[in-house]
C-alpha cells in the first residue's frame, strides 16, 4: 500500500491521526514541481488550503493527473460557505473521470485552537453569529478517510461529516474554561478574515453572502450520521477531545494547517 498511496498534509493536525502505512508528502498547491510525486500514486489524500486561487490550481492539478497513475483523490470538503468551491471541484473531477471521495465537514474540534481560540490573549472568535456548529472529532474523520482508500463503493461520493452535538460559542467558552483555557472575550469576526481571503472574485462575493445566512437566517450545518452509518466511526465529546489530545492541538502546524 505504501507505494501506491500518498497523503499530503504531513505537517497538519489531521495528519497526526492517520494510522496506516502511507507515503507522506508535503506539497504546495502553488508549486507545480511538488505535484509530480502525487501523480505517481494511485490514491492521494489532497489537503487543499483556503486561498483565493485554490479553485483554478486544483482544476489544473486534476487535468495534470489525467493519464497518470492517479485513480482516486480523497479530500476534505465543506458544509459551510466554502462548499461553493468544493462543489465546483467535485463537478470538475466528475467530468474529468477522476474518482473522488469528499469528506464534507463542519469545523473540526481542533480548529477551535488553530482558528478560533487565542491562548495567549484568551480571545475566542465567533464567525457564526452565535449559531451552533456540529464540531467533528478528528479521530472519527481520520478513520473514515483511511477506510475509503482505494474502495470503489466510496468513489464519487460526498459524505456529510459531523459530530453528534451542536455546540454554541457560549458552550465552547464554558468547556474551554472548565478545562483550564480562560476566555476573556468572545469576538465577532468572519471566516474570510481568519483566512485572509480577498472577496473581489465572484466566488468570494457569493461565499460572503452565504455566510450572511448565519446571521440573517440563523442557518447552520445540520448534524449528520454519515460517519457512523458508512464507516462505523464514533465522535468524542469536545471536552474529551481537549482532555486527550493536548499533545496535538497545542502544536503549531503553520505549513499545513488549513482544512
């Protein structure tokens, strides 16, 4: 298996949860020279960053894979506004006849620490206007990704991946404080600001409007049972994740931190 399967995101948090014998390859979607080794594998878990040019670059990567060894692309998709980008990638993969498996997520539990919570200042960011989100256990996500590797019944499928509990930002604050992580302030922001994304393209203008539904329509991703029904994966509670995974979420993964 190790000669045929390559996982990117070796320096990411999700990369620390994989158990199998894979090739791990750091790559840069902006650097085409780093794509060559990915094309040599039959299955690639492709960690895509949230950047303005990722849609066009991913399409170019897909076109470059035609006629190579690559038979399946596994990626982490989105149940939030970023789904607009991933749905276009899914359609491009389908029309290119490249098998894909997309694990579409609401926020990972560890994204609380990489995106929302500043331990040095005790600031907790809220970009959902107090609407809840079904935080996802990275252990459950990693298990499902590994079980999909090279398995035809998972080809060209999108799985809605969530935990079983909706957490509001106030509940997250209470849980963090109960585990020794003080929250001095809950600060409103937007996902675009967190990822320093320019909103000048039509895609990003629409994503901003989709994000407004958090505020105007009290919209949020619903809980899904796909992970359990299709992969037998169970989610830990947020408090259990904080207790058990300090050795992972307290590290910095600046090279591959975006999901």
